C-alpha cells in the first residue's frame, strides 16, 4: 500500500531538471552560507552573539554618554572582554593624535573573549562533526574537491569573523568621527589611513583564529576540545608572556602573547606607535624594540602558515572510512 | 548514454597492507546489478573506487564512460550515491540536508529545493522532513539518504546496503522503491550481504569474497546452474561415497549420513546404476535446490578450497 503511493508520487511529481550544473565558486559559497546559517541554529551560538551585541551597544553607549575623555568606569568589565580598554590616557594625549588613540583603545584587541569562544564553537564543530558522523563522504560524493570543502568551511567561519571584527570596527570608527566633529576631508583621510588598515588588522586576527580553530577541528573529532583549547589560548598566552617579561626578562616577550602580538600589528597598521600606546595604557613603561611590529607580522604569518599546513595535511590524509 | 555503464579492469584497492578488493574485472551494461558478499568482502570499497572516493591502487574503472580516477567529479555529477554509514549531518532538518546536497552538485537553489521536496515525497518522508535529523530513526535516515542520492536526478544509482536497520515493512518499501526507480529508467548498482535483497531487485549479480570476484552474471542463470543438488540415502554411505568419488564424481559430500551430489541431470541414472551394480540399497534420491542462503554459503566454501 505504501509502495503504491510512492511510485505514484514518483511518476506524478517527477520534474526533469535540465542538468545545467553551476560551478565551483557556487558550490563553495553554498557550503559557507549553509554552514554559517546552520551554526546559527545552535543555542550557544545565539547566546554568544547576543552577548557580543550587548557589549557593542554598551561600548557605543558609554562613548556617547560619558564623552571621550571621561571614560574610566567598568574597567574590570573592559579588561575581561579585552575590548574597549578605557582610554584613561586621553587627557595626556588630547589634541591632534587623540582620534587615533581613542580609536585604538576602542578596538582593544579587536577580538573579545566572546568572539574567540564563538569562533571556536562554530569552527570546531564544522569539520570534526563531519568526521565523526562520516558526512564528509556525502560531501565528497558530490563533485567537490577536498580543498573546496575546506575553503567552504573556512568561508563559514569567515562570515562570523568578518561580522565580529568589521561591524564593531565600523561602528566605533564612525561614532568617533561624529563625536569628534571631524570635517569631511578629515573623515575621508581617516577612512583611507585608519579605517581600512583597521579592517585589515581585523582580517589578520580573524585569519589566525580561524586557521587555528579549523586545524584543531581537523585533528580531533571532539568539537568541545577545540572550543576549550581556543578559549584558553588568549588568557594562557597573556599569562605566559607576562612571565617571560617580568620574571625571565625575555626581550621578545610579546611574541608569547597572541593578543599583544596582534595588538602591535593593529597599532602599526593604523599608525600608532606601539611603545607610546602601551606606555599610556600600562602602569609600567614597556620597552618595545622599533622593529617589534615587523617581528609580530612575521610571527603571526608563520603561525597561520603552520596551522594551514596542519589543516591541509589532515584533510589530505582523510581516507574515507565507514 | 554509453553502452557500458560500469567497467572495471583489474580493479584493485589496498588500504596500506589491508586488501579491499583485488583484480576485479566486469562490465555492467545497465539495468540492475546486485553486489553480494559477506561482511568485509569489499563491496563498499568497490563502490567507493568506482566513484573516485578512494584512490585506486591498481587497474582502472569507468563509470558512464568516464574514468574513475581522472573524471571522478564528472562521474559524481551523474550518479547518485547512497552510502552505507549514517553520514547525514545532525544539526540540519531533512529538507535542508536534501536541498544542500542538491546544491552541492551544482543545482540552483530553487531547483534543488523543489526536487528535494519531490524526492522526500517519493521516499515517504512526510512532516519528519522539518525535524532535525538527529531525531531520526534508522528507517528515516535510510529514506533521507535515498532522497539525497536522487535529488539531482542521476542516471545511475550506487546504493550501499539500503535495507540496513529496516524492519520488514520498511525493507519491503525500500526494495519496492529500488524496483520502481529501475522501472523509471535508472540504472542501479546495489550492494548487500542479504541475498533476498538482491534476489528481489536485481537482474544480475556480482559475488565478492575476500576482495575477489567469485561469480558474475545473470541471477537466474547463476541460480539454475549451480543451485541444484541431489540428496541420496543409502545403507552404507561411507563406502558408497568412495565408489562415487572413484567413479569420477567430483562434488560429493556427506552430511549426517546423507550424500550430497552437485551435478546435472545425468546424476540420477549414474547413481542408480552404481548402486545396483554394487549392491547398495538406495533409500532416497531427491533433487533439491539450495535456498539462496545455502547456495551462497556453498559458493563461499568452494572458494576457500
Ligand atoms: N578505511 C579502511 N582502512 C583499512 N581497511 C579498510 C578500510 N575500509 C575497509 N577496509 C578493509 O577492506 C576490506 C573490505 O571492506 P569493505 O568495507 O569494502 O567490505 P564490505 O563488503 O562493504 O563489508 P560490509 O558488508 O561489512 O559493509 C575489509 O577487510 C576491511 O577491513
Ligand atoms: Mg560495506
């Protein structure tokens, strides 16, 4: 009885599809968009996004209500989320460079604790779940190369990364421009010399964390481990770098802290001297060598390459198992 | 469409030192082909080699005229593959999975969505299609796997163990689906270790054992040829056994005092003659057919020797 109805439906509703296949780019974009959307279905992801938006709104609200020179409250809150360090140094640097300094402080490390957690969460499940449930077989039974599969997954995380760095960066930037009543020519100049470099710095941050998360995700089948490891990386590396600096007196201590390393790159890109910046935000003076930005670039670049290598090797190695 | 749907030449796959399949040769001219073999005989390995999911160690194969290693991506546009393992992503609903994998073949979103609904209707997944696949029963997963293999309207379906985990009703529906697909002009390659599955759906069969091709041909031919045997009961079976063997009868065995002889229609007359000339008392001479199961077991046994 059941079988009769199935065959009937088959012959009735069966629509011939003229078999015009779309190309590689379409398929990669499909993976990225569908995966990003699917991740949104998770309650944890929703919660983290909500927290992220709340922080953003509070940051803007603080900026508007307290003005740019009086922000000193909620320091611990700021420190916890690594975002919007209160620019207590502003009175000292008021004047021409104020805009840059405030902006740099607003950006913080450009990645909040929540961002890392969220990207860790989204990214970790992407490949490890596929491995655990063998879905990768289903992907590869489509005309999809392993590299296309990885790029697609990368794209899914990238969508999150972009929204978490570029949206806040954009909001801070234009809020600040308006608050400081900058002229149009100044704004135009800032867009080229500050805004775009800030976006670029966000991109570098994002690339690093994405690659890290995905390569971890391809090593283990357990998404949870990846999320935990990723979340632990920031605090651990800060701790480690402080030990290097204060206890062991290592010159390149900043290399042991990913957030500080990324911050140095960010400052360099938007045109603030890292030494000046840290001198004004930290209690103790920090000696940074003039080439620190270059070293950080190199270091982060190498890290990204290493993670990428691990990722590609893991994917290559994937013999399909059932 | 080419004449030869699937062609394997000396197809060999080793997983490191572990043999998957070795030197498999066959041509499939369309219709329905069942791959039979016990667990670990290389059925899944063969299917994966054909569509280029695994790197072939030696030899080559062609599917719909395309080389499995070089044009794997072209092949995968034209075939539908229903894998053996679960494979379905957990955190999506059925309709999304089906649409998604349609799009991944290259179907535009609207087409993929409409075809996904049609295919899910066809396999009989109703409102469940809006539920997360994590909540699906084994039967629903099998149906969804079938739907995703159909969504891009392939000419050839490679189906790995379709009745796994299905209850008798579910199994019958799945087999009817496969027969119906064949009636609608799809070529079908089905793998199973359950003989009746193949018997009920396939015209021809390919039997694998420990990675080797044992038999390949029309199912009915194979069955009528080798499936008959004679049961003989005599007063002194051991001695009569010797006599039969000495007379040149190759395929004789004794089981529970009963002699079993494989052979064609001249066996009875020979046996009667031998019994009479040697003074044996013939108590039973019966022509019987193996059930498919027994046939299969016998075939596997003869393969060991
Ligand atoms: N990924 C793998 N790595 C190593 N060996 C494998 C792998 N996959 C299969 N094999 C081996 O290859 C042989 C054939 O396996 P295959 O899965 O093709 O058998 P099968 O006929 O499909 O069995 P089943 O009925 O259990 O599905 C087995 O000996 C198996 O151990
Ligand atoms: Mg198998």
